[in-house]
């Protein structure tokens, strides 16, 4: 099973900032507890893969195993808009992002570029995940890209999916095509707030 999880909460996430690949705040105290809850909720994996960003590696460390860093799982680069409050992002930028998955307003990365690298990362884990549990600790946009890969749909699905901090997405890879078994599961976090 390919188990794709979002890192625990950071102060920037809690404050409603657009948090991409350029800023790297640590987990906040709740995020640390969420990481521990993730590790407790999941079976002991054969492998733990992480984005290179500290918030993902800190979450991955809760599994108590060696962490394999894979750059392809890094969050989307929002360019000059990284760290901007969501409400302060110009309406025309939101519209451009939603209308065109190849748009890279702000000087960052497009959804298509992000999707291509995440699809390649998923494909590289498919064979192993068919036999063993592989946990990938990543961010909102790569989780959505993995969902699009598994469903065989376009990257624009990102605008129709919500990914909570420390949530779990399960993708089976033991059939002809990947199969989404669970998306955005957060029941392991009940009572942490």
C-alpha cells in the first residue's frame, strides 16, 4: 500500500499562509502531536520517504525509521507568493491558477510541473507498495497530485480536494491500475486539538 500523508501543522498553516517550498517553518506543538498520532495509527512500514522540507522530515521522524528524502515530494513552489496570507493573494492569480494548470503566476511552479514530478515518484514506488506498506510524508499539493495520479485524472482536481494536516491517503498499487482506498483520513487525530 502506498500511504501518502501530509505533514503535521505549522504556525504558518494555522495562520492561513500560502506555504510552499521556499519557507520551511517547523511543526508547532499540535503538529508534533499529530506526527506522533500518525505513526501510532499506521502499520510499521517497510520504507519511509519524505519531502526534503523540515516540516515533512520532522513528521517522518515520528516513525522511528531511516528516512529516505526524495525531492520530488517537495511542496509546490509558489514563487514570490510563498508566505502570503491566502486572503492577500490577488483574485486574478487565483483565477489564473484555477483556469490553467500550466499557469505559474508568482514565478513559481505550475500544477502540471508538480503533477509530472509526483506522478514519476508514485510510479517509482508502485512495485514496492504492491508488496509492502510505503509511507510518503509530503504536503498538500503533492497529496492532491498523487490522488490525481491514482484516479487517472488531470491535475486540476487539486482545486476540488481538501487535504488536512497529518491526514492519511491510501493508494493500492497491486492491481492493473492504482486504486484509492482512503483519502484525507483524520480520525487518528480525534481529541488532539
